[in-house]
């Protein structure tokens, strides 16, 4: 079940798994919730950056994000009436 988050360009969702995406190299970034090691993810077809994958969280309260993916709403297609 996706959870609501803040991405680089607005609202985003956290997912346990994604399909048809590639993953770039990991780098450390200071995000709103602290320092994380993240890797940008992109569409395998068009190569558009969609969000990122949490590789490592350095604060214990953020460890639940490790191995999960952020996809920004602006890159999602609305179907079946969901918001």
C-alpha cells in the first residue's frame, strides 16, 4: 500500500516494489527526514527520472524506508478514479 510522501517536485508515494524501472548509482542526500543514501530511478522505456530508491537510512526512525521506492505523483497516470 503506497504512503504519501514529499518528492523533489511535490507529492509522492512510497512503494515496496516497482516494475519497469532502472536504478542509478547511490548517493547521500540530506532530505526532509534526514540523511539517506538514495539512487534515482527512471523509466526503462523513456528514461524519465521518476523518483528514487532508499538504499540506506542513517537514522533509526527512518530504517523502514530502506529498499523502498519514491515515485512522484507528477509521473503517475491517473486511472480507475484514484487520487
